[in-house]
C-alpha cells in the first residue's frame, strides 16, 4: 500500500515506465512481487553473488514468456554504485539494506545514502523500511537540503517505514 499511496499519486508515468531500484535484494521476493504488480523497469543489487543467483531463481516463477529484458540484477556495493546509474531511478525501495550497511560501520551508511541520492532522479522517491539506523543519523543522512520527508517512520513499531522525495 505504501508504494501505491506515494508513487501512483505523485507520478505521471505508468507502473511499467517507472524505474525501480532494490538495494540489498537478498533472497526477498520483492522483485517478483513488483513484476507481478505491473512494474517492469527493475534493477536490484546485492553484495552477495549468491543473493543475485537466488533472485534469478525467484524470477523463474514468472509465467513463460515474461519479458525480463528490463530486469537488471547485479553484484554491487551500495557505497559505490555504477556511474551509469546516475539520475536513473524514480523509486528506490530498501528493506533492511541500510540497517545491515549501518551495522558494518565506518561511515558506510552515510556513503550509501549519498549514492542513493546520486542515482535517484529529481523528485524520485526512496522508501526505506528500517529499524536499526539511529534516528539522528538517518536525519543527517537524508538531510533536508537533498530530501523531503513525506513519511517519518520513527514512531512505527519495530521497523519504521520512511518515505523520502529527492529535491
């Protein structure tokens, strides 16, 4: 519902035209769910080649003849995303990737959020489901100079759902 509430009301593009990035996709079936919901321009990455292989296996559940030409699966580092992805994505959906990145320490969260800002289009959305990143660090990382906070999940139980729009 969050995706539909924020995306379809703020975009003039059809679902199939929206470019969506899923960082740290792991073994979550989100890509499969997005494809089944009508989204077709999808990219996902993980630092683990095993996770990317698992995503390929999950996509095999799609009906024969499904067009996967616009589904891009890659092994990447959230701190240094491909240069060609600059200003590419209408939507970034992360479910716990920033938590794992934060727990790895050494400024990795901050660098990853900078990369998210670089690859998001102007007025692109970042939907972040996260419960580990401290509130002050999240507010600094997704600063008001670069992001508009549409939904603040700080008061959600356990993992919060945050929706931000790039300026």
